[in-house]
């Protein structure tokens, strides 16, 4: 963060007034369950996005992106305009969402830098939304809860960008705890448990290098399938509102009432909710082997039921299955590209990641990006 502050000062010839940072996240288990009001296991990572700003007079805003050296410019009088194609869409969107909550936008110069991989499924967009939102609110003295900050970030995706995402990304970035996996309930929108990753284990993250771009994917169609299935099931089972309320037995009993695709989509979400709850029990028992198997099971469901995997992601998980060092692996995030997470011993992780990288290149000709993820704290303002 100090490096970003120094770069800001050199570029704008003044010191920033506020600095904030927000981490990327890993979805550990609970794929596409958040917008079904289900349960998710996730964690913040130590890779973060930093955002610093200083107020200026007038209505024109400038953001220097030190990731690629680009500059973004926009005017506060045009916040309601069509989202731009560059990264400022997340910043403009956040200003819009905060304005709905009573925040008064002000003109500023800002700079950002990030170590969260772009388009990889680690929520680089949410990290930027949360970092800039926290900086805006802290500087202006605008009081907002973490849960509502997460909803504002979700609003950027839903209302400004037209993507029907859930709350997982922003929630994980805000509520993450160092060295821990958090269990979230997205009906009550709260963290209901914190679980340590078994001692001596970590997640190796392997990026397939197939860009994870939800806006261009079938994400919205998947959500519509889930909502359609839930509506039919709610008509059968009293008290059911979303797929979160359906047991695997109930779903199977109602199979003939659903379309074939609806049934498979619902199967994925219903089973994922139960996998999350089972995983929490296994983590409490320190049963890392059985916990790892749930990761493999989740990926199989992504292939067969939700169809949000890709050939590249499947190859990475197949390599993991054949390597004794890996206890479990799956795609992480929305799918349709991006990353896989691999549960391995910390001592094995560097060599394991290089083995996977080499085999992946052998099979695909693609040079994967690999890194070992430590579990980090949630977003914060730097005093």
C-alpha cells in the first residue's frame, strides 16, 4: 500500500487523503448457491486491490490504474450514462449504488493497483468495488454496514452491469478472516461459522488462462433455470422459497415435475448446500481427506449438472485426481473459465503446482498461472 501511496503522490503531486484495500476471494464450496439463498464456504486471500484518493474541486474524476498504466476519466454529471468498457465501470457503479443509499458523490483523483488476477474467478471486480466503496465512505464519514456495502457491490453487478450475481464475492472480501474459511448464510446474509483450514494444508490455485468473463457467459441463464425450478418446487412443498429449502430426497421425488435441464441445475445447487454443511462438520473434525473428496464431488456436479466447467478446467482437475499429493480440486467461482483450487500440504504445494503446470502445458499448450494462496483478512481502510 505504501508503494501505491508513493506512486499516487508522484503522479498527482499531492498526497492521498484515504487509502483502502480489499482482497480477492476463493469460493471453497457452495457453487452458485448464494443467489439461491444457500450456504457457502469461502475465504479471502492475501492478494488484494488497493485504492487511494484525494478530493478535487469540480465534477471531473481521474483514476490512474497502475496495473497497466492507463488513465480513466469520467464526470459526476454523467454517472447514469451507459457503463464504460474499462475498469471505471465498477467505480462509477459503486458511486451510483452508494448515492441510492444517501451518499453524496464528490470529485476526486484516485489510483489503484491490484494483485488479484483479472478474469480468473477470484473476484477482482468485487475487490475493486469494495476497496473504492470503503475509501469513498471513510473519507466522507458516511456510515454503512459491511452487509450493506456488500449489497452495494452486488448492485453494481446487478443494476449497472446487468449481471445477476449473488453476494458471495463482496461478502467474502469484506468478512474474510486470516487463516480461516468462513461459512455464510445468504438468506440471513451473515457469517454463521468460521473454520480453520487443517494445519499444514493450503490451496494451490491454478489459473486455466481461459478468461472467466461472466457478462459474456450463460450465468444469467443458469440463474433463470434455478429460479424456474424453485418456483415449481415451491408449489409442491409448503414453506419452500428457494432451492436452499429443498432436500435431495424432495428433489428426486419431484423430478417428473421439472424439465430435464431444470432438474440438473437444481440438483447442483441442492447438493452443493448439503456439501457445504457436510464440509463444515468435516473441518471441525479435522477430516481433511473426506473434505477434499467433497471438492472433487462438487466439480463433477459442475460438469454433469450445472455445465459451468470448461475443457481446460476439467483437464486441471483430472491432473489433480491422478496426483497423490492432491486431496481435492474443483473450479472456483462462477465457472466458464478461470481458476481451479487444489487442496494440498503446504510442504508439497510448490512442487505440486509446477507438476500440474507442466502436465497442463503438455496436454493443452497453455502456460498456466500458478500460485499458493494464504487465507487473508477482509477489506480495511489504512489509517
